[in-house]
C-alpha cells in the first residue's frame, strides 16, 4: 500500500459548530495581547508531510519572520509501514519514502539545518502486523531494532507511531494485547537512547488497548497528540502527566479555516499544551495560515521563502 490517499476517517463531519465558535472569536484572537511575546511554554509545531506527493524539503521554506527560527519544530515523513511476511513484522518503505530517505542530503539535512527535528512516521498496511500485537518482548525488540537502524542510517531524529490500517487478526495474525506497545516503545527507547524523539499519534489499538501503567510511559514517550482533524482534544494517557508534552490541537492545512487554526493555537497556549499538530504541509505557500498559528504560539508571523 502507498500513503498517497487522504486519510478519510480523520476528517470528522458535523464540526460546523466548532468552526462557528472559532469564527465568532477570531476578532478576539487577532487583538489578543498574548501574541506580543513568545509564550513561556514554547509550544511545538508538528507538520506531517505526505512525501508521496510533496518534498520534505518544503518544510525549510517556512521561518519565523523576526527571529529567523524554523516555523516547524518537528517535521514528520509520512509514512513508512509495519508489514508482515507471514512470520514476523518488518519495516517497509514505499518508493517515495525510499527516495526521500536516500536523498537525505537534499530532503532532510536542509530541514534539520534550520533547527527542525525530522521523524519517520510508521503505520499499518492491512497485513495484520501492528504495534499492539507483538506476543513477546523479543518480537517487539526485533522490530525496534529495525526502527533504530533506520534512524541511525538516515540521520533521523526519531520515530512517530501511527496505529492505523493494521487490520489486526487478518491471515491469522494475533489480536492486540495490553503489553505489546509497552514492549516495543521501551525496546526502541533503549536502542535510541535519551536524545531521540518517540511520539505517539494517539489512535487505534495502540492507544485504546495498551495498559500504559505497565511501562515507564513518561520516560519512554516524549510526545502524544490528537489525531483527528480539525478537533481540539488532548489524549488521555495514565502516567504521562506533563501537558507540555501533549497536543490537543490538530488540523489539516488543506482543509481548515484560518479562524479555526488560530483559535486552536490560542487555546493551546491558554491551556498549557506543548504541541500543535498540522497535517499535509504542501509545496504551496501556506504561510498565511501558519502565521495565524505561530503568532499565537511563538509571538511571530511565519514567512515563506521558496528554495531555488
């Protein structure tokens, strides 16, 4: 499977009321003195890039207008797959992900040079393999070794877990269990060390079935965020604790109003959350929309300068 398709189920209908509230408050958002200086919590902007149709290098085109810092704090390559060979799970790259990773000098290094961390997202592929159905620590660690190798080989800054499309149980694969993701995340942390990022896109059985009390979730996972666009709703993870590592705001940059985007950013600051998730950063100039976000989060507008 490739990931060029739009993830339809992420778009939730019936959100007109939410958008209406945002429209009603946009004037207050624009006038708020809270944007005069950067908030103390320094919320991170996360941008998913569909590399099947867009270059990751586009992320480097966006900077904060005054400081010159990157507008995007974490850029996520969407997406690699967890596949199944009939006996075990393995990490799979489609052609476009492979091309992005192999061309790291042009696709990844310029983004990192700006100060943006680059993560690889991994999700299911309808083959029954997923993060939630490893049956032993050893099985989970074997897959963690492949993830860690990808991070090292391509000079990445971490891994993002996105438990969609696994289709657990197909072809006799195991059903999800409460321990699997804890084994996997712990094994990956042990292999990556403390300086790399592990994030959780809080969706699927990895989020709903995992018993987070069975491992050191706060010591293993760096960030967890809302996967539904456009909504404002932080994940609930027992033992995770710190709101500065959670993201409540989630938008699709190609399918959101500027008022909703800015409203979510204002609420992120007011509520003390530390992450704002934006999906579908493309090659088009999206700086106007991003400015409404970064003005609230970081006290600066976003400017766009296309690379030659």
